[in-house]
């Protein structure tokens, strides 16, 4: 069996499905009872996954529709396990038949073959495909609705594509508005256009580019986390590395802290409107593995799409001889725009799990009183 498909201890998600299987989906155990939830709630999140500008994404555009199979009654969660699926419809398995014995460079093909042999589903990457991140978006939809009950907001966006980097800062509201406008999911609309051009240039050269996604969480209460080995930052990093394209995670100043003096890196405290705040936030909202009450700021590195149509060197499993291959099919010249809502979802899921563990979110939500 493929182990390691579940995440969380109180808000437990288990993903299932393969790229070219019948469907992909999520099973969630531990969602509090009383949360309003409908199939329509998933649609906006699923739509966010694929930018409307198809020049910068794969031509495999699934018209995803979520179906709730369990855990919801009369429009609200019951406390029972929630199962949600999305059918796979845009499938072209023939693209992978000719290369089933040729491991694609920087894909999971080789280690998956060694681990699972001829039983591994090679079609479109099978269980290791980016397609399965749809399940994470389904889980994130529910997690974000829970966080909204407590005014906790999670927002991810693109800060760089290839060598194009945005340093401009916007308000939270501006960032969300502009992020949703830009095909690259970058809130700096001038920079976003340059990013599009960089993606299209790579695509025209039969190549691909990667980038960096930043995620900010506001209104997170202090003291959430489980030291020493289930710290909030450790579990966020673990969950984020569950997104196959992620190759690095940093919090706050991150690796830049290595070049700072302690006097520069330390976040000094102050009182603002009767509350403890920090002058800077180099720690990224987490200290000692616990949330500090400041915005949680993290960034993830997304590698260039490994499926490119340039000729590449490989080996043939069937003959154990050197070979070459050209990857055909429908692939993204840049994964970053599609990964933005996935990063947002994974952060929301992890925070929700820890908030339930800490008792901040109860097992049964209180019904909101109707205004007279």
C-alpha cells in the first residue's frame, strides 16, 4: 500500500486518487459539527486553481465539480467523517504508454518503480501527480471556512517566477484583490505581466520555470503549537513538503537571518492599542514552535516543471540501456500559479488541526443567534 496519505491529529485529512484514475478526493475526520457547508463552497476554490489565461498553463483544463458523499446533513457538518470527490475527465493515457519504461528526469518515476515495481501507476505520474493536489484544495476549503469563524485569514500569492521578483508590498485587501486578477497570482500587476512573459518564453523554448510563493496568516492567536517535535513551523513545513513541487520552506526572514546580527534579527516588543506587538517580524510569527500572535509569514520554493519537451537523457527499464526521450502531452510551463491555492489550503489545514488540538476551535460549533 501507499502509506503516508494522511495528515493531522485532530483535523485528520486522507487524500486518495490518481492522475488518470476515476477521481481524486479527500476524507476528513475531526471536522467540528455545525459548520455550514455545501458543494458550491468548493467551486470557487477549485476555479482558483487554474488561471483563465491558458497560455501559461497546461491545456488539460478539468471542469472540476465537487461531490459531497458523507458528513453533511441539512447543509451543515455533522461531526462524522466528510468525504468529497472530484471526477477526472480530461485523461489521455496514450501519452504515457510509450514512455512507461523510460523514467522522466526529476519526476518520481524511478524511485516509484524501485519501491512499487510494475504495480506503480505510471499514467500521468499516478499518485505522485500534481492532479492529486485537488484533494488538498477540497480540504482547504473546509479548513478556511472554519478559520473564518474566528476571523483568521490565510492568503498565498506569487512573489517570483524565474528571475522576475516582486519586492512591492500591498495591504492585505489589495494583495487579495490583485492576486485574483493576475494570471500568475502575483499582486504586483506590473511585475505579474513580466512573469507571464517569462513563462511564455520558457514555453516557447520547450522549457519551464519555477518560482516562490509567499503565504501570510493574520489574526492567529498566540501559543498555538506542540513543542518539541510537533511545533507549528515543523508541521507546516512537513505539510507543505507534501506538495510534490515544493523544494524549500522558510519562515519570516528565513535564510536571510544567517547574514544578520542578533540586534538586527531580534523582534523587539512594543505595546500598541493595549496589545503586545513586535516592531519587526523576522521570526515570521512563530517562536519556539508556538505562534506568537503576529502574522505567520512563510515562503515556499516551487521547482520548474520537470515535464518539458526538450530531448533528455534517461534509461530504459526493459533493456537497462541508455536512452533518450521527449515528453509529450499537456504540461504546465510553470506550476507556480496552480500551486498558490494549494499552498494556501495546506497552511489552512495545518493551522486548523493545531487550533482544534489546543481547544481554540471546539468539536461542536455554537449556533449563531439570528438577529431579531
